[in-house]
């Protein structure tokens, strides 16, 4: 059996009296591509932000290799070096070049020398097709190019797992394909990924597991064929029916 990397147990998150996540449970194994789908406002991005400790869970556990990283004593920066995140709004440093954006985590967080950071950053920029743009600033790039740089920056940390928060939602339609192509390649290479996405074709074709959320709970989860072809929960059925008929 493949190694379990992450276990989310009875996770809940509230903002004041507003309960956003309720009793969330799921497991991620080495090499899994877990797609989290559902309507806007269902809690998908909040779940991802809890997993990356950008939001503090109200209750429950997030076990990374068996250690509860939701404990107050855990080292969030060390954990985030192993569990990277790609945001829908790119979050690049606008005053830095493409190459500098990809080097900074390696030098500042991992404390590697600049020569090694540059070599590693170049490797991953080449991987996502952005090596010709190393001296460009983010403002000079298209949305798709910015997102590919953001993916290269996350990969340059060589994380065990990568989280994607709706990585194509801020892109023009013609740029979506170039980002999804990079993500497909990463999945084929065995990178463990959790992807919050509205790209249903990607979720069906690339995922090993699909999680459907509605109103802060997981209604249904399983293999893509089960979720997309024979969903059992009425809310999943309704969501996919609306999606197919849009």
C-alpha cells in the first residue's frame, strides 16, 4: 500500500458564528491527484488554506506523515517548505524578475547558496516553458505565463505535495490550456497534488480521487469514474447536471 502523506480528520472551521467547514475527513497517499470540486462558496478554498495553515482550523487534525501540524507548536514555515501552494492570483513578487521569484524561497527558506538556487530555479522554469523569460518582471507576462512561473516557484522548493487553489480561474480561456498541460505532466510524473478546480474535464481525466463539497461538508468522494458517471449523492448529481448543461 502506498504511503499515506496527509490525513485530514474531523476538520472544522468557523469564522465567528459562520461555520465554513464541518467534520471534513479524507486521506492523501503518495502520488495521488485529489481534485476538490463543488460550487463557489462550498468551502473548497478554505479547506486548502487550512491544509497549508494559512487559516487556523477551529477543530480537528491535519496529520502530515502522522504528525498533527494543526497543533500550535508545529513549525508552519518548515511544513510549507514540504507542502507548496499555487494561488489563483499568482502571488508573484512584482519587483522581482521571474528568476528571482523562483530563487527566493530556496535561498531564504531552505538556506541554499545562490548558485544552487539559480540552477534549481532554471531547471523548473525550463520544465514549465518559462526559461526564455527569466529577466522579465511579472507585469510583462500574460496570466498563463505568470501562473507557470508560480508553479515553477513552488516546484523549485521540491515539495512532497503541491496544493493548487483554482489555478486557472483568473486566466483568459485561451491561457487555461497551457497551465493545465503543465499540471497534467506533473500528475503523470507522480507528484502528489490536491487541486481545487472548476475544470471538470481535468478532474475526471487526471485525478486519482475526486472530492465533492457542498455547504462546508464532503458529500461524496471516490474515483473519478464513480463521481462523474454514477454519483450517488443528490447534491453531486445536481451539481454535475448543472455543469454539463451550462
